[in-house]
């Protein structure tokens, strides 16, 4: 929890800077477009975990204004910005590690670049919890940084701010998703934006809820 609190402090401090750098999500339009096509239900209930300043939310609503999006983030300042950027969506401060406490079913769950701030155990729990709160054939979108997990750890930005970042291997994630019953996986890889302080390969996985794999 201490590590999470540190990340919240950093994102509260850098919320406006983050907004300035990342509101343009054009690089990822193809992944969001596929997500929108997979979510066929009109007026679908969407849970967005780690919504930041609402950059992804804004694009989704230009493509699918019928979406009923609940955006969540642990950083209060990010939620303030998201509300300003998306007056048609609902946002609240919420811990994405406790989504089952929302007591609600969703047609889709989107986790955009939240995985780098979650431990492997937290990611496993997130996958299991997402399967639990999704409706049948519900869609799951998640993205993060691909790399050797052994390189995970404390990272220092050019401004001197420190957060713990976690790298993940695609095969490891696919195994967890399959075990929880996700299928029809689509996987994208992209180089990190040039303005990113970390020159990594970003990954994007879009899948749908099926039946859990036999134990």
C-alpha cells in the first residue's frame, strides 16, 4: 500500500503535466477502435481503471457516445481533470484493486497503462476479479510495458520523482487470462512515444469473457 500511496502522490503532483503529454491518444486509436467494435451492446456499461485525466475516455466517447463509462483513479487530481475533459461521463476516486466492491456488472473493463503500477499478484487478482464482474462475453482491454520482470523496480523520472514500475511478459499474461476464461485474444505491440522517459515496447491485449480453463 505504501508503494501505491507514493504513486498517487506523484500522479497528483504531475497531473497537469501528464495531461499535456498524453491527452492525444492517436497512436493507440486502432486498439481502442477494436475495443469499441468488440463491445457490441448499445449503451454498454464500461469500467475504466486508472483513467488518468480522461484521455482514453474522451476518445471512446467520440466513437461510441452511447457508452456509459465509469472512470476510476486513485489520484484525486486526475479525477478532477477527467471530469472537466468529459462532462458526459462519471468519475470517482477508487482503488482498481477493489473492483468487486463496486457491486456492479459491466459489459467491458478497460485498464489503460495501469499494469506498470501493479505487482504480479495484483495483476493476477485483477484478471480474476474482472472475469467476475463482467457480463457474459464481456470485453477486457489491458495495456502495459513488455519486458523482463527482473528489471521491474524503482524508476526515477527526469524531474526526480520515483515510482515502482513493473514489466510483464505477454506469455505470462496470456496464461492468466486463459486460466480465468478469457478468449479471442488480440495482441498489439507498439514502441513507446518519443516523449516517454522510458523507451520500451508497450503491449495491448483485447479479449472476451468465456469459460474458465479446467483446473
